[in-house]
C-alpha cells in the first residue's frame, strides 16, 4: 500500500429524540432562505427540489420544537419566506457552536497522529 497522508473528516449534527434536527446542510438551507427570501430560490441554489427543502424545514421544526420559517403566499407583493426571530437565533447559536470546531478537530488529530 502506498504511503498516503492521513486526514481527518468529521460531520456534526444536532439530534432530538434520536432524530436529526440540524446539521451543516440544513443550516445552509436556512441561511439561503434568509438571503433569498424564498424557499424555492434557496433550494434551487443548492440543487434541491422545493418539496425536499420544505420537508427538511418541517422535520427541523417538529423535531427541534422551534418555528424556524414563516411563509407568505404570493399575491400583489409576491410570496416569500423568512426566518422567524427564533430561526435567526437558532442560526446564530449553531454558528457559535460550529465556529472553530473543524480547526479543533484537526488540531486534536495532528496531536494524536503526528
């Protein structure tokens, strides 16, 4: 076997009752909804169907017990979606949790496998 440099890979997510509430992918969807003002646009940006994105959101809200997104049906002003105050706070907390985590894991890996 060829001597290859080892690397560490990790995935992190939050669960409630053994079911996934959020991870980096779902958080990315929330961030894009906030930026785009639309579930459809946000889903399209990450190559996901609207239906799949809507299912993600419903599961996140149910499992986390938090209303994350509020939608407005189209009309004269057009439809859209935005994060609730709780959704914005959830994003803020997740970002604080994730900040520096990859670097910490990399550091621990280098210490263990020098």
